[in-house]
């Protein structure tokens, strides 16, 4: 099941909003991908010649470097670690897609503080959180937040974008579910 998830996840395209963001912010040179999974976003960044610290508690190295040229591979440094235990290097940007909802609610403020401290001044956080109208709401291992809770968590940042989206869509295992997602772009000020 786990391997199937990573296999499917490895074939997905990078997040469109990340691609747009990088197109419009060519000064971003160093990125941390927190919860990189099979690495669709890390690979995209590596191909743009951005240095990526890819972090995941699962050893995803079988998937992470797939299809990359040697010089692109060298752009990704993988660290196998839980977010709460990882040492985060100083970076221009942190991305964390579909990963922070799996951090225990009581640990989340600590992880967000860690992200904040790892960013250069003016650095960006691109991430998502999930809301209570999501089909998975009620799952004990997953955190669902209200908009106000997200604003409180990110109070040290300037929130540039907080876009709430509800739509039916596929999971990596090709099941249809209702997604309730808050897409975030925030800046360290
Ligand atoms: C649903 S996948 C998303 C992968 C990728 N970011 C993407 O958007 O395709 C979530 C990943 O986050 C990792 N993860 C979740 N919680 C974590 C934690 N507390 N510490 C380290 N990794 C974590 C999981 O192992 C998994 O690979």
C-alpha cells in the first residue's frame, strides 16, 4: 500500500502554484521540501537548478532522484527525519504540501516556529492545511483546522495568500474524495 502510494505519487506533476511561484520569483535559490514524499516538487526545483533539502521520515530515495541527470541529482540533499527532529538549514523558501496535516496538533506550533527560524528574512512558506469539510475529517492521525487556527499558527508571517478550496478529486491511490484545502503563501517579515 505504502509503496503503491509513493509509486503513484512519483508520477504526479509538481504543484502548479509552486511552478507559478518559481516562474515569478527567480531569486529563490534554496528550498526545504518538508515531507517531500516521492519528490515531485523537489525534482521540479532541482531541474530549475535550485538547491533542495528534501526531508521525510520515510526513506524515499528509491523515488526521489528518478529521471534526474547527475547535475540535477546533486541539487537534492535528502534527510530522513521527522520534522520535529530535523535540523533545518537556512533557506529562501520552505514548501510543505500535503504533509503538515500529519503533524500532531500539539506539535504543529513548534514545527511552524522551526520553519520560521530556518527562513532567511523575506523568505517564503508555501504549504497547505486541510479543513473540516474534507472527506477524511475525523481521522485521528490527521489534523483539520479552521481558517482562524491557521492564521493564529502563522501569526509571525505575513500571509500573502490563503485560498480555501473545496472540490472532489482523486487521491494518489485513485480514490475519489472531497478535498477541503487551505493553500498558503506566507512571507517571513
Ligand atoms: C501525502 S505525502 C505528500 C508528499 C509530497 N509533499 C507531495 O505533495 O506529493 C506526505 C509525506 O510527508 C511525510 N511526513 C508526514 N508527517 C511527517 C513528519 N512528522 N515528519 C517527517 N515526514 C512526515 C510522509 O512520510 C509522506 O511522505
